């Protein structure tokens, strides 16, 4: 087993995700793999994904942040909101510890969560990944060998393509047009609840979780419903960033620097969020696109320039103004990172107040 002590990162294509997974398995690494879809070809409905490994086996996988908690509830689980575990994983542990659900059923849900995340990940035709060595998830349920899951999901992806172009995304929300006809068509199947839950607001992914069934079988019945006229399937929803006050994200793990700066900027009319963990910051950027980012130059697990490069791979991350705040250096940077400005510590609030409006859209500038 090869030990890893630093972040491993790179760009990724759909065919390469399997290579990355196999590589982690062969090296028997323990840590977190974060997968970020690129700007090209994907809208903001494509989630940031994270996978946890223990000695090369998959311990868990799912979307980052609140989306994982929502997914957990779709599976009939209740996450521990104050837990440091991923929401879905905490929901699994809560079900086990309370004996609310038999272990064989929990095990099936656990495996389904991982394969669902892999299915989504294999749809990212371009993107970036970062593997960070971290302690294993505790408590541990064990782990799943990568090779069988990879093969299974690759087969599912190939079968999924036959439903195109009618079914293009798991985010599509089918709607029953004729309840009586739908109930009759589904009466002899285990998917009868489609008639009740396909309300135009519940996605294919949510339906598959609630029905406890196979996404491909669900897609089959959706296609049948469209062909027979008792169901309709609109195209995937498009997501646009909502209007918001000028919002800044400060990514830095030194509260003596970040907190005073945040308070001073808030007093000047800015909405400021401070994130010490760079990977939590990536999730924040996906959930709520800030208007500008202030980023520290160094973190325990990676350099600020590396984090900036990862942000640039996110949907709409290529157009975000980013200020990188570096320690003083006597020598110039040979390969400047893709940032808007490089500032030197200590960065005075007065300097920021002068520079920020220059890099915000006119409608986003604070109104004092």
C-alpha cells in the first residue's frame, strides 16, 4: 500500500473517472475524492460530488452539502443535523443505531447512494478532481470494492443512453396527465406510486429513491407513459443565479485575518461568508454563487493557487472575480494563478473597499 501525504488533483473526462477510481483502489488510499463538473456542457444543476475511501474501498459517495441531506430524506432516512459526518452517512448511522431499519435494508440503501453518485459522476464529460488524504469515516460500515461498482454503473450509463433524447437528465420532472390511465397501466408493477408522485415537481432521481427501484426501470415506465399519452416529461430545468445583494466569500483558515475583514466589509454593506475549509468553500460556491471571492494563499492541504484553479473548473467559476491574498515574497511568481488580483498580506480594509467596486458589476455594488 502506497501512503499519500498530499493532495492529488487533475482534470477529468467521463472515461477517465473510472481510471481515477481504479487508481485509488489499487493504491489502497484513504481519503476524500472531490469531483467538480466543468463549465462547458453542464448547467448549475450538476452537483459537486464527494467520495470517501478507506484503504481503497468506497465508504460513501454523494453530493456535497444540503443536497445530500435532501437525498437522505428521499431514501426515508433522517440525518443528524449537528453531525460532522456527511448528511446521508449520518442518516445511515442513525437508522442503524436506532434499529429503525433492518441492516440488510440499510446496506441496500447505502450501496444505492454510492452507485447513484457514481452514475452522476460518470455523466461529467469534463471537469476536475482532487483527492485529499483524510481519516476514514467513523463509525465505519466497511466499504465496497471499486471494480464491481464501476462495471455496474458503466453498464447503467450505456443503457441510459437508449432513452435519449426524450430522457436526458435525472433532474427532469415527469407529470401524470391522466391518473386513471396511469394507475391502470402501472397496476401490475412495483412502480404504481409513479401515478401519485409524478407531479411535475419531483425529479426522476427523487422518484427512483422513493420507489426503492432501478432508475432504468423507472425510465422505461416514464417512456411508456409518454408514448401512451398518460404522462409528460418536460426538458431538464434550467437554473439561473438569483438576484442578490453584493456577496463575498472569504476563504481563509486564520480567523485573526478573516473575521476582522469580514466585519469591516459587512459594515460597508457587503454580505460576507467566511469558510475555513477550502472544500466546504467549493460546495458553497456551487450552492450560492458569490459575486467575488477573497482567497488565502495557503491552506494545510493545498495552495491557494490550486484552489483557484479548482474554482475555475466549476460552473460559472471562470467568470468569478477572485482576489488571492499571499504572504510577502521577494521573488515574482513564475506562473501567476488565474486570479483577478494578487494582494499582499496584511491587506488593509481600505484597500479592499477601493478595489472591490472596480471588479463588481454596477448593479452589485453596495449602496451605502
